[in-house]
C-alpha cells in the first residue's frame, strides 16, 4: 500500500529508535518485543520493519 500524504515517516523513524532505546534500558533487550515497541509508537508491528 502506498503512503498517504499524511505520512510522518520523518518523525516516526526517530520515535521508533527512541522508544526502543527506552524500553531496552528499562526491561533489557531480550525482554522487549516488536509489538511492545509498535504499541508505544502507535504503529502496526509490521510497519517497524520499514524503519
């Protein structure tokens, strides 16, 4: 599916990284799932692979 004009990839990528770093620091790398990161960022888990 093509991106819409309301797409915010320029802010979502850095947000994914920031949220992942926060969760890794809080819970440890092995305890964090893609679904947890996606839920915090507000995207579908599969969308994380784009970032």
